[in-house]
C-alpha cells in the first residue's frame, strides 16, 4: 500500500514538472508596457538600423526598424525602435505616419522613459500643423494645409494622454486658439474652460479664462440669446477676478464685468422697445423698462431712455385701443 502511494506521488510530481516545462517554453505575450530581458536578434537589427540611419539610408533604416516592432515588439529595444521610426518619418516628410508611430510608444510603452518624449514630439507636430507649418498632399501633387479634423484630433490626443500639466495645458491652448481661428467659438470656449479647471496654475490659465469671457461677449453679435451670452461673459470675467485677483489683467477683467452689465441693461432696453413698438405687448414692455431703471448704476443712459419709454408703455397699457391707432 505504501509502495503504491509513493508511485502515485512520484507520478504527480513528474506531471507537474512537465506542465511547468511546457509553460516556460510557451510564455505567451507579456503585459503592455513590459519587455523581455534580452533579444539578441532585435539588438542586431537595432545596430543595423542605426548604421543605416547614420549613412543617410533612411528608407532602409525604416524597413529594419519595422522588423523589430513587428517581430520583436517585446524586446528591450522596441520602444526606441518606435521612436526612431517616428523621427525617420518626420525626416521623410510624413507627419501623419510620424504621429502614428509616436502614438504607438504612448499606447504600448507607458513605463518607458520615452513616453514623455513621444508625447512631446506629437505636441510639436500638432502645434506645427495648427500654425500652418505642415502641409498635406492632394493627389500626391499639391501641398495644402493639414486638414482641420486631423489637427484637432492630434491636439486632443495629446491633451488626453499628456502626463504633465504643462504639456496638456500647452496642447489645450494651441487647440483653443486653432478653433478660434476656424470660428468654432463654442468649442474653443469649452477647451479654454477645461484648461482653467484642470490646470489653474498653468501660465496659460489666465489667458484662457479671458478668452472664455471674450468669446461669450463676442457671441452676442452672432445669433440669438444675447442676454444669455452676455451673462455668461460677465460670469467668466468675474471668475477671472476670483481665480487670479493679483494678475496684471485683473483690472481689465473687472472692467469687463462692468461692460457686460452695461450691455445687458442696454439689451434689456432694446427688448422692452421691441415689446412696445413692434409686438405691442405693453405689460412685458413695462416690466423691461422698470428693470432697466432699477439698474441705473450700471447704465445711466439706458435708464434715462427707459423712463421715457416707460411712460409711453404705461399709457398704452391703460388705453390699448387708442395706442393701437395708426
């Protein structure tokens, strides 16, 4: 009986050893961002790629590097191979592919010291494209500015992935200004607003807050909801004075608050005038004029006009049949 038990134990031990041997021979993929300890073949390819690059044979170096990232993506030199691919694509004049290769470093090698370097290169490419310094091709013949959607996509990617506040804030500032130039004002205001919320200590934050206020202020000339937009602008200026009370532009922001209040009163005066003279709805007209008069401190001129118009509106309200005569 004892001899039989020993045989069973020996058999189980041998089976366990066999399983371990099979596992060691078939390791499978490592987690993202990790690399194998050594890879002699990849090292030899990397040396070859460096020699090709040094000799100016960029296309040959690119092919060699592609072997590394395709067949040896878990080797210690794989992150550097991706970075070199991005650098070569930039030199060969293909910013799209360069950005993509740097993105592979960002996505696949978060623990590598090259992570931040890759993001910096992506930021440089996105900034150059936003400033009109990168051109794309049409039918491989004509150079044209990089398409708007691609520039926005690139900068949004950096904002999302940047590990450091200054890098992300920089990308946000570039993106916001780019959207302003493209007259995408609401999107720009949202980008600047998030910049201030997420990175209030960034040197870009005060300018971003002022841009939010100015964008809302200028939006009163575009479409409807003038009073709503002016109120948003006033709030943005007020937030500037609260967040950056000692900034050199704090005085300008306080002036902005007063100007928005003045314009809001003026706008309400015009609304009351519309009710009185065009819509002939005298109750709402009286309400508007009385509200303008209550805000005389913000806009004395509008309050004075409101007093004159209020008398007309009250008279029309009490004698509607007479007021409706041509």
